C-alpha cells in the first residue's frame, strides 16, 4: 500500500508529500482569498474556486459510468475507485486495504484500541468522529431521517434504508447454503453461523461460547447480580429492562396493543403480531423435514423435537425425560 505522510501539528495524514506540504500552511500562512458569500478565507485561489461551488451547486466532475457528479476532483477520484475496486491504502498490521486514507486511519484504531473521540454528555468514547456524531443524537430527541411510509424517525440514513425494507418486503441478502433471505448483512452473517455450528463469542468468566454477541451479553448478566432487574410487585428477576417492562403488564390491566379484528388486547406488539396470524390463517414457519407449517417459531421448534428424537424436559417427580 501507499506510504502515508503525517502532519506533526495535527496528525492528519496524506498520500503524497506535496499534499502534506500544502496542508501544513494551514497552521501558519495568512489566508488572502475571501469568499464574498460567507466570509470564509482560503490560502490560494484554487481553494476559493472549489469552495464557491458549495454556494453555486456546481458539480463539474461527472462519472461517465453512473452519472454521479462531484464538486472536487479528489471526490471524483475517490468515487471512481468504487467502480474499479481499487484499494490502494493497505494496513501494515493485517493487510486489509482501503479506498481512502481516512478509512485506513480509522481502521488503524482497531489495532491500537484507541478511541480518541469522547462524548461530552456521557463520556463514551469512539474511534471516529462519524460514530460520535451518530451517538450524540441519542442525547437529543432528534430523529432526522423519517420514513415516508409510516413517519417513524431514525438516527441515521442507513437505519432508515434498512427500515424501508420492512415496507417493501425486500430481502436482498441471500444465504448460499439454504436460500433463506435477509434484510441486512448483519442478519445474514448471524444466520450463517447456524450452518457452520461456530460459536465465536466466548464468556471470559466461565468459557461458555455463543453464536452471537447478543446471547453473550445476556449470559454475562448471570455472573453479575448488579445487572439484574427485579419486579417490585412479585420479586421476579429479569436480565433486561425490556423483559421486566413486558412482565409488569401482567400485574396491570393494561393491554396497549389491540387487535383490530376482534378487539383482544396484548402486552406486547410481538404478541399482537402472533395473534393476527389466527385471523389471516397464515402459517409462515415450515418444517423442512415434513413440510408441516406453523404460526410461530416456538411451535415449529417444539415440533422439530419429533424428528430429532430429543427429550429435553425432565420430570421433577421421577427424573424421566419427555
């Protein structure tokens, strides 16, 4: 990969020595070229010319492959790598290559463990300014990306894109092993572990391994009494606040999720969704062994035991398994 030239003033890195030399004038030189629109000043006329395009909307550098246009030639060059697949910036530690120096710099922090960008609200630290920016929205009520179908707001554009697939029904990520399709690459990745049998996430306390980080997180709470949530009504203990919230509905008459067909109320939206299948007659979960279909994954899981011969339930009276 290309060598990086780092500024000793601010640690910003560049792919060419000439770019570093040009950048270093930021720390010393007088800015003689002023934008009449906004008052920003620049060190040479070419920078001012490029800046003016922000106000005019001009994008003179157009990609002949997809028609996308850019304000700066550097933006255009970076974009062209998406078509060519070129990744000229290689990490010396692991060999992973990147299209831009900024991506390589951000990646290096994975190896160092450094998280230099800290949230002033809660002290949580991040490896990149973009992750910090996304995180900051958590502290505000702002959800700037709104779904035009249902009005739900999201913190990021990528979260909105993932959500819109719920409305379209599109599942673009398909498992090559079994053909099952998913809305996100993360869901596909988690699913693939089913075929490999791999359990890459290990508990450091007891050595037990899990298929996903979410299962490992839930398991870790078993080792920590402080991370348990007690019901004030009956004393039952839960591992997550969401489980406790759902449980509390048992003690109240409130059933906020109502079926529009029959008026029956439910504690959770997932319980309502399961119930509505009764009215539609839909049975979306099919047994691959015999083709029998079920309304819920729980019913399918219980049925599968017939084919496996497994007897997982022990009688407390006699010790017999059923």
